C-alpha cells in the first residue's frame, strides 16, 4: 500500500478515510492476485486433435483444459471384437482374455491441461488409463496387474493391445495407426502428445530424447513452431518383439 505523509492538524480528519481506502486497496490487490493465478482459457483446440477418431471421441474445451470423452471402441481390426463383428479377425496365437470389446464397457473420460506445465516435477505413471489413443481406445503403461507386462504378453493382439482387466487398451506401439513412423499415437494425462518412433522434423529416430521419450521440435501439427512431445522409444521390449507405448514418467504436470 502507498504511504501517506500527513500533518498533525489533518490527521484526525483524514484518518477514517485512510482506513476505508486501505481496506478497499487491499481488497482490490487480492482480487488482482487471484486473477493472475487463473490459467488463461483456451480459445481453440490444438490441431493434433483433428487426428482422433470422431466416431469414438468427443473433444472439447473446458476453460484452460481439454476434455476427451471416448467410447473406447477402436476403429481397427482385432480378435477382441469377437466373432461376428465386422472388425473381427482371427489371431490364433493370441491367448484371449475372457472379455471382448463388444460386450465390455470401454467408455473413458479424461481431462488434460490445454497447455502442459513443463516446469514442475516429473510424476510416475500408474495402472489403468494413462492416455487416449487416436483410435479412441485407452493407452496403458508397461505394467500389468502390478507386475511386469511379460506375464500378459501372450494376450496382446497384433497391435499391442488386449482387455485385461477393464477396457481395451494398448501397452505396445499401436501398429494399427503408427508403425515405425512419425504418426500421432495419442494424448497422455499430462496433456503432452505421443508420437511414433520417428520424428517429423528429421524423418529419423530422435537421438535427444529425455527419460520419458520426450523432446522439443516441430511436428506435423505445429506449423513450424517447436513443441515438447513424446515419442515411442525405439527400444524393443523384452519378449514382445515390439516397443512400449509409454512407460513414463510424465513431464507435463
């Protein structure tokens, strides 16, 4: 608050006004501080959201956040659709889990930051949905039931996904829509986009990735602007013959 210089004669006359003015000034300052703390509301969705399966996902802005509602029903073939479904394919080598997509509730909703906070601490991933793929199905990490993915590797379909338990989800590089390329794979819970193993800015495997598989370069959706994003790391995982979609930690909280 501003300091006022008062003479002794005017003190008794002006003092009540000072008290009132001080209270008003403090109130105004607090309000301004709260406004400064508010995150700026988004005005448009990131261009990358246009790549998501519109039949499965509804994506909209909520203040400074983006809400993704999905049926969880992928738009590609898999044995997990069950016989009789148009997208069912036979995969005799897959050790099927009890559920199939068409009889399972795969609906999921996540809310992510429209502008990821990359200045905070990294956070480990947890079990269940860690992101939504462009197909509309969930992305999980490299764990299965609290243990390593190896124990469930036999149940993964041709695109690195299964139901076990809960929703249909990808653990590995989802080759149905990103197969050794720079295609968008999905969005993770911290609001950072996940791409395939190659970098759009160079056409090659990136060599400057951090521990999460992330770096800052242009992408096919940023119109020449550099942006932090993840890649599926180009390292084969165990006996699966494929690549983990995302193991973490998150960088965008």
